C-alpha cells in the first residue's frame, strides 16, 4: 500500500490506514512501514502480510531491501 501524495494529505491517509490495521488485523497480520522524502513530497508505504504466510520471511527481507534503496526501485 502506498499513500497517494498528490494532494498533500498522505500523512492523514497513513493515520487512517494505521487505525484500520489496529481495528481489523485481529493479530493475524504483520505490518511493515517505510517512508521516503525528497524535495517535493513524502511517500509512505506499508506492507501487510498474513502471519501464517509460509514465505513471510522472504517477503520481509525483500521489503527491507527495497527500503534500503529509498524506494527508488519502485520508479518513484
């Protein structure tokens, strides 16, 4: 999930998604968060993974690798 940042309300969207996660995850999801800022905007991204996903460690490693590149591999 990436918060739309075209109207400057990405921070409010992130708060809303965090609230929904707290209400509906039922302790069944893992949530990973990251953000990147440049001179014109801030980008918030999150990833939700089912705790029972057999590939969760690979997914987490891939997400963390992407974050280390400041999300540039996303082409943003």
